[in-house]
C-alpha cells in the first residue's frame, strides 16, 4: 500500500509557450490534469500537483523491517503559463504569470530541444539559448523594476539617516548592478547577513533554478546517454533518423548544460515530456520496462523530481517498523530534534536521543541485528545534523 504526506515547498514549471510545460507537468504528476494544446496561453491558471519523490531506498528498508506500508515523501509542482517577450511590461498576461512564479520556491525551466512542424514555436526556429535568455531577461527586468520601487520607498528613511535603510539600500544597489550585468540574483555574492535581508525582496531570479531539456522520443536514448557521459558529440546521433539540416538536439542539449553550469551554477536534465506523459497510465514497473526498451535506464521525470527536491534544499530521512516504512522531509542542515518534530511535535518537545544508522550501512548489513553487532547503530544527541539517508528511531519523553 502506498500513501504520502505533503511537503509545502513547490517547484514552478516555466518556459516559453509550446515548449512542453503542460505535457511535462502531466508526466511529473502522473495525471491528465493540464491541457496541453498547441497554442500559447493554454494554461492561464496554474495547475498544481503533489508529486511523490521516487526513492528506491524505501523498498529495501521496508523489506528489512517487513513493513506493511510504504509512505514516500512529496513536493508540489506548479504548471505556470508560457512566458513571452515583454511579460515584464505586461505582455501576454505577463503580470499574472510573474505573480505565479513569485509564489513558488524553485523554478524548473523547460527548454525546447526538439523539432516538430506540428508544434508552433513562438520564434519560428529552435534555439534553446535564445529561448532561455528571453525568459531570463523578463525575470531580470521584473526584478530591476521591483528593486527600483524598493529604492523609491527607502528615500524618506535615507534622508532621515536611518541605519537599517542605509544597509538595505546598499544591498539594493549591489543587486541592481548585478542584474544590470544580465546575471540572476541567485549568483550575486552576498554575505549571510545580506542574503537574509535580500530574501525579503522576493526576487524572481533569486529562486534556485534547474533546466529540463525537452527532446523528441526518437532522440532520447542517444542524447540522454551522451548527457550522462558529460558530453555529447554531434556525430553520436548518426543513424538516429534525424537528417534535417541544422537539426542537432545533442548540440542543443550540450549548450543548455553549459549555459546552466556557467550562468546559474546548476544542472540540466534530459527528458522527453511526450514519452513520459504517455506512460502515466502504466504502472511504474511497466513504464520503466518501456523506457528500457528505448535504451533509457531511468525515467527523466524521476531524475527531474529528485533534482527539484534537492534544489529546494530538502533532504530525506526514514523511520521504519512492521507497520510502516516512511520517508520524511527535512531541510539540509536540520538537527535531530527538528527531524523528530517532522514526525510529531511531542518527539521534538521531549527529545532525548536519536538511534541512527545510515541507509548504506543498513542495506549492506541486511538487518538491524547485524547492524547492532557491527556497531553501526549509534546514539546521536541534540546537536547531530541529520544526513540524507539516515534511518532513525527517536527516543523521547513527554
């Protein structure tokens, strides 16, 4: 039996119209919830879906504990309408879309790396970097306008010589110069104190971002294999049935990966939204078998969900017993009492200790009895920083 609990953090799926955002949303949420029509603005109100985070560790722990139930953790995905050039000035319902982006915690930017004469492209040609820069420019312009409004509001306090206003204004100036240079706020070098103040500015470009390279079904195996090797040579597509002049999904993906690394210090995941959305009616096992038949080892959707989860600064620990093996969400850096509080507020209030073993050790030893004999089960106190993959039994007294 499978159940889930909801995490509050959300990742917004953004991109130009007709790049495959709604198709990807349907694949990620395993639903047919979002209309995926071939025209701009087909998604006006954002669709929201709670998505379980795929984690093969759960099955293994449940087997060791003979658990009757498995409960994965979850995050929220939001399908946001296509952003167009001029959105920051209100083009194409721009203000509404920017507002929706402002409300999510992280951004998944879908980039079209496929050619299809039946799916209209707003710029008529495929050029992933141009497309990314259209989106980024709109977000940068919206942020610059937001900083200007903040600067204007600070004037009165600055004239009065207020210290807090001076500190805030200096951060506004620093960020404005950074954005003016075409760089997202997330890459600005700020001190921890400055970051804490800037967090209250709610800038769109300060959100952690990941890129999803949406490729055609016929190109998925070749491009994904090249991406895993860390480089795709155009020649690798020989025999992939793509002979159109200028058609080079491998090169498109490579340029997006380079751009993501250098401009956002982030990664780009290869995915075929069309295939994945067609698999939503199959069981996980059937879907995986189908993908393997295409020469792909794992679902791009799984990789994307896991990447978004980590992008949000989230980590997983486990509790287990005969009744249930369950994954719990914490923030990276959380200490043992905070993890106990994720399970129940009483656990945090009366926290005594956390009996802990890492998943890798438990999986290698195969049982808690053997883990105890090997000295791998340890007692951790209030200052212990919980690691991703820890299996924990909490001791508490209320």
